[in-house]
C-alpha cells in the first residue's frame, strides 16, 4: 500500500514539473488516500497481532 502511495507521489511530482496540473492533483490525492489507508491497516494489524489467542 505504501509502495503504491510512493509511486503516485512520484507521478504527481513529475506531472507537476511538466505542468500537468490536473494529473498532478489527482495523483497526489490518490497517493494521500493510499498512504492513509496503509497507515490505518498497519496500526490495525499491529493491534490485532498483539492479542493473545
């Protein structure tokens, strides 16, 4: 999840450098959503993994 967030962030930066504002904005939003989902899933998995069976 965080890998794809980094990929979309790189796409957003490259698109912004070349002046594609719409693509850069969309890619940055996708990167932000994937980053937040990845962090939330990581926290959930850490909490679930600490529970004794």
